[in-house]
C-alpha cells in the first residue's frame, strides 16, 4: 500500500510538472473509488465490480480483470464504461466463493498516459 501511495504522490508531482505543457488541461487518470472498496472484507459476492477515476478515461484499451487467490481470472470479461460518466468502469462477476480477489485495471488517461493498477477485496461469509 505504501508503494501505491508513493506512486500516487509521484504521479501528482509529474502531473504538476506537466501543467507547464499546453496539453496539460487533460488529466492523468487516478483511481479514486471502487466497489467493493479497496482492502475491504464483504460477506456476499458482489454482482459487479466498479472502478471510478478522477476524470473521464479513454474508451479504447480499457480493461478490468478480477483474479482469485490461485491466479485464475473469474470476471465475465465484459468491462463497460458508463455512458454518462466516462470516469466509471465496471464489469460483472459470477457468484464468487469466499476468497481474496485482486482487481487489475488498465485505462488510457485523457492525457494519453496508460494507467494500470490493482486493489484487493475479500469475501468471507
Ligand atoms: Cu498522465
């Protein structure tokens, strides 16, 4: 988690630096929220995984994958971008058994930078 935080700080520093460039009106995407939330334990399988960024992200190359503790991909490979909120991606999942899951995402920022990241949640009845 500490290294993620360091990366976020680094990214915001880089973003501040790029404010000098004419393209800088466009934001670098940073994940700001998810459902299930990062590092939470829930009792029942979610129906879908939601990820929100600080700004709209590109519609191309978007990816969200849910991986179980054995390394198997378990989501339905149906990532969507909300029509009226381009900062919101989601994919559906089947009924997931208790386990710790890793959600990996990849998006293209409006500033054209590719952003990848991951977070975990646990299902425990
Ligand atoms: Cu960027």
